[in-house]
C-alpha cells in the first residue's frame, strides 16, 4: 500500500451557485485507485489551481509514503491559505486512497493510529443555515431555522450581520452599521422564537466587530441564550488581549466563545488552545493540514480542556472527511454542516446523503471516504468566476 506510485494529481473546480465554487483534488495511483480531498477557498480557485499544478510536477512519481512526507503546512508559509488548502486537500486524498487500498473506511485507518481515542459511530452536527436562507428578513431566517429542525437538527447557526464592518462605526456610516447590527439581532431573536428553548442557537460574526461592539453583542444576546458566539473580532496576534477579555465576558453571560477557523497547523492553534482565548476551536480540514494535523489539534484540545468543533461550511467531500475525523478525535464537541445551499451538494458525490439520526450523522462503512465524484455532474458545472460581493469583505478577519 505505502509503495503505490502516484500517477496523477488533478485539481477539479465545481460551480455550485452564483455565490460558490468548490475545489477538489483527486490523487490517482498506478493501480488505478484514486482518492479525493477538498480545498474550497471561495474566490481563489485560479491561484489554487496554479499551485496544485505546479506542486504536482514534483509530487507525481512519488510513492504514497514519500508524498505524505511532503504534505506539511506551516502558519508562517508565504503561500498562506492557498498553499495550505492545496496541501491539506492532497493529504485528504492520499488518506482516502490509502484507506481504499487497505479495504477500510477512513475512520478505521485513523482510529488505528489513535491511542486511547474513544470510538464513536455517529457525529453530532449542527445546521449552518446561512447560505441556504436567501430571504434575509427575520421571518425568512426563522423559516430556514424551522426547516432545519424539522429535518432533525438540534442546533442551528446563522451569520446574521450582513454588511456590518466595525471600521465604519465611527464615521458617516455609523448609523448604517447600527441599523445593520440591529437587523442581525432581530434575525437571531426570530430564530430563537421559531425553534423554541430546546434547540441550540449559534451565531457567527465573521470578525465584523471591535471589542466594544462585541461586548455589547454579548449583553444583547443574554435573552436569546446562545450556545456560542463565533469570531466576534479579529483573531490576529495583536487582538489576543482583547479576545481574552471578550472570552471572559461571554463565559459570564453563559455562552461559549468559538473561532480560529482560518488557522494553519497545530502551531497556528496553540495560542487559542493554550492561552485561554476560546472555549471552542474550529479547525478546518481544508486548511489546517488534513487528517494528521487535525488529530494533533484535537489531542492538544483534550490536554487543555478546550472543545474541538471543526469548521465545515463548504462541500460534501469536506463534510465526509470531517465526519470520519470526528468519530476518532478526542475533545470532539459538534460538527458544522452547511444546509440547503444547493442540491448539487449530494449530486456531485453520486447522490450519497449521510443519514441523520437523533441530531447525528451516521458514518458510511464503505472503504475510504465512502464516495467518489460524479464525472458527469462535475463536467456540467465548471468553474465560474464569481462577483466580488460573493465573498466576505477583505477587511474582515
């Protein structure tokens, strides 16, 4: 298995909607087996493709074991998330390939390497309803939340603060920022009223606030009883002291503070895990280094009493990879699932739908990841250049 020679590494870009492309990487070995991984980084697909094609020149012809030694990520790399996403997706694909060659699911391959990890057969999930909720009125958001609960989810997440940016709050745009913030609060209140007291409500702020704004939010959210507030302010190193203060305030208000979805490798997560910045870290298997690095992050979380809840708002390959990871990861809390943006979520993987039981996804038992990409569906939806406003404001984060 480890001696298999890699014969092809293919970047595959798939358009989902006017807002979204997904980016996959497929690795094929000399025996015809292939594995897939996901690298989706909306808006950066041409740069990812160029990097994947360049790296493939050095990687094709290596054995699987030799290639794995090359697949390392570093938070200080000048390639940033573009390089990390390509490397992470290739590591996922190689792991899928190795599991197929061994005739076992990816989680069995990972579980055998985890000493003392508690083995689970299902993965607790929450529904990210944000992209599927095209009607942004409080009533429209409430309908999307009720739909998720009717589907069987016991927790829902929204990113409600459309168009808010803290940098505008002190100038001529201050009234607009305030109005948009109030609109976001109304969306969250509508969700709580719609789903009742027993469904957990999570809010993603996408780094839109400064410290004062985040503190006001925490107080505003007391009556809504949030499960967590996510990414309220910048997570750059110069914001760590502010983040620590916000963390203390959130805890005092009875909610968790979550974040760190864009960090790279265990090294990038250490301040968030070791220094009391967050209750919940949200590494993304697409950026953090693939399965191996994600497990290192989970192990560190378990050592420090921090919860591990992978970021997973993109495509079905990332979703399945994250599921396989979560059943063996220590300190696992809950997994994100992007709900209802497009039926292509299932079509591109041959119609496979994870079974939702009691708010949990049940793992497939097929070898490897459990799915392959549907070539006809891929070809029918090629890469599409997106409008600039399809992505988050570059000032955020």
